[in-house]
C-alpha cells in the first residue's frame, strides 16, 4: 500500500506527464496546419493527379489529428 506522500508524488508526476502530452498535441497540430493549408490549395488545382495528391495529404493529416484526439481520451 502506498503512503500519502507516495500517492501525492505519483499524482504530481501524472499531472506533469499530462501537461507535457497536452503541449505536444498542441505543437503537433501547429506543425500540421501549414501542410493542411497547402493540401487545400492542391485540392483546388485543375490537374486531377494533383487533386488526388492533395486528398491523400488531407486524409493523412486528418488521421494524425484523430490520433492526437485519442490521446486525450485515455
């Protein structure tokens, strides 16, 4: 059985870990935003091959974003 001090220390470490993960989620979303903007421009292109490439990039970014959301739910 843990002592009150051990429990407090563990809770403090968990809070610090959650803060780090939250910051990482925020930073990663910031890094993905420019890629999404460029992909949106690709979607507006007249060449269907370029549009498909844009769709691929958008799907990948949305998957990454969904994965980041999953880390909040655990």
